[in-house]
């Protein structure tokens, strides 16, 4: 498509930019609609878990609820606290939102459908997802108020702690796939289990890592049971207490976009990405993007399920889990996996 | 352009009055350094720079700087008395830089880049190239740098760790190991009777 644009009347430079702008929009617009429906799905799943109906008034089955909320937020007045550090205060939600969208650039939707097929794709996602903390910590500091500040500090410590174990978990998968490229990681899962299942998840050596990655992803995206940064009972709403209107909406969108990104990353690393679950020819007729979206939906359901059922952790327990349980375990598992690959396979030969 | 932004944000780090703003400018400088690495084709290094420096080190910086309660008036009080020492330090650093620059000019004639340690192979990704070099030729240096970091870490822990007595701690293993039989007594007291414990 990029070549076609470059060869058209637009010329090589304008055509290049135009083609990429269209490709980026082709990812971002469905993503934002997906985020709106993720919020709706979240509320419906919690409602179902609590025997309620959930949103059901706006549109058929309440399907337009998120858009109505978005419109309402859009029309409200932006209030900037007098004591706030204005520049940083306004920059924080923008960073949060942008960073959540950045990671999607390297997610492969099929063998060809990937915006930037770079060599170090997984490192790129890891780098970008570690930036999300800046949005939170900056908003916490710039609000110049107690609760946001405490929320920001909590979140910074939490995200840095869990990133370490996420890094080691990613390394085990990278060792298995012997590549940092996300498309190679997806393809390495083709028929790995019994020659028929296209998933790393059912690999006995990687399954514990999948569980740990899921829990770390909950912590990384500040989802319950690890939503300490915005624990209502203690911190009002944490770092977003002072935000209103569109700035608040950007946090909200960014949060859900980050959750969906984590789901996408998990499906790429452990559930076979755009590959169908079984290595069976008729299943390949369905486009890869559909499989990926189905897997993301499944994982998102798990996220919402956890939200509806598990009580919040205490902060010291959260830190204990991150540093004293996950970090040694994942480090040990890197040794186990590399030892297995070294001595029982010919991968490193 | 990237180098220009690095210089500008580096200047802003020093000039901004608010230490938190300084750290934010520093992060911008890190980002642009990663951009420079990318343009040199060292994508692995660029990503590691963002992950380690921006994602972890700068967060901790920001963390510490935000918690510090700095009194600027007090800081400026001692400015004059520290000035001579600061000037000497700056002079030494500048002299070192000049000497190093002179040495570089002598080694590599201008316009001709210094030869890389190994020739860049076209078919090897730079992650593999780095690994092949670090784990063979520089294996001992690599291990030694790891030891230095470990020592620093242990040192920091030893310096700051305080053993406090009389603090109640949660022992998760003990909690999980408790059985209902040890913890609960089921009784059925009659009307007007108490429970004997």
C-alpha cells in the first residue's frame, strides 16, 4: 500500500506520509471503538457477576452507553486546580493516552498486517508500556494535592516492581522463539504442542509463566486486585482525583487502551497471536485479525472476571508478591527454560 | 535535530528552577539519545536505553526528587563559599575533556571514523552481534561490571537497612498453614450460659 501511494500523484514523500497516516488511523480508530466497547463489556460483566443488569438504557441493550458517557465528558468544563503545575498537569493525560496507543504499532494482526515489523518488537512494547507510569506519576505530582500524590507514588513503585518480572517472563518466551520480532514469536507457536495446537500456553514449561504474566499484567495496568493507585476507600480516586472533563477521559481511554494492549501482548506471546488455536487448514480461512481479536476478548473477559471477584491487595502484600515471589520465580524459570533448550533441544546448537 | 534537542534539554535540566522539571527534561534527553542510537542502526541499544534509563532509573529519580523537600533559599546561601571549589572542579573537568578530545584527534584523523571492533555483518541482527561480542571477547569485563553493580546494591541495602524491634510482621506461610481446628472452637451455649474458653 505504501508503494502504491508513493507511485500515485502524491509523489514519494507525501505519498509515504499519507499512506502511513491512513494505516495508523486504520489501527487507532477501531482501537478507540474497541476501548468504548471494552468499557461497556467491563460494566456488563461486573453487573452479571453481581446479578444486576448493567447499562441497558442508551441504545439497544445499552450498546451506546460508552459513547454517551464520552460525549458527556467532552462537553464538561475542564477545571485546573489553582495550585497545580499547569504544564505538567495537562501533559500527564496526553502522555498516558499517547503511550497506550504507541505500543499498537508493532502488534501483528496477520503475517502481513503489521504497521512496523521491527526486529526488536517485543522490546519496543516493553519500553513503551514502561512509559505509562510517567502519565500517572506526573499527574500525581502536578495536581499538588495529597491523594493524587500518594496515588502517583504508589503506582510508580508498583509498576517498576512488576516490570522486572514481566521482563524475565518475556525473556523465557523470547528464548523459546529465539527472536525479538513479534511475528516470529507468533510463528514459532505454530503446531508446537502435539503438532496441532498453536499456543505456547499449553507448553508445560511456559504455562506457569503465562499465569505470572497475567497477574503481572493486572498489576502493570493498575487493575484490581492491584488498583492501589486509585483505591477509592483510601485515596478518593488516586492520581486522577483533580482531573475533569477531557483530561479525565484521556486517562480513562489510556487505561483501557493499555489493558487491551496487554491482552494483545499476552495473546501474541502465549496464545498464538493471529494463528488459529489449532493447526488445521480450514481454520486458516478465517483472517488472522479475527483470531487475534477473539483472543483479546477472551483475555479481557478474564480481566473483568478478576475485577468482579477478587478483593484488593494490601500495599505491602503487593510489594511482597512482586519482589519476593515473582522476581525470584521468574529469574529461576529463565534458568530452567534456557537449561531445557540448551540440553534437550538443538535450538542453541 | 535529535542531538540539538539533547543539548537544549540538557541545558534546561541545569537551568530549570524546579527539580522535577529538571528530571522531566532529562527524560527528554534520554529519549533523544535513544533516537540517535536508532539512527545509527543500533535498535537493541536504543530500546534498552529507553527500558532501563527512562523506564526504571528516571522513574526512581523522579520518585526521589518529588519526595525531597528542597529549600531553595537555603541552597543559595552557601553559593559564594562553594564557588571557588566548584570553579576548580569545572576547570579540571574541562581540561580532561580537552585532553581527551586532543587524543581522539591524534588517533583518528578527521573525517575517517575509528574502525569498529568487529565488522558489522549484514545478515546478523545487532542483538546477535552484541551477544556474540559480550559473551566471548568481553565476557570477563561483563561479569566484572555485574559484580560492581551487585556490590553497589548490597552496599546500599546494608547502609539503609535498620533492624527494628517490636514491629509486628505478617508471616504468610504461618497464616496459610493455619487450620480451622486450631483457630475456631464451635460451641453451643444454652440460654443464659456463657462460653468456657
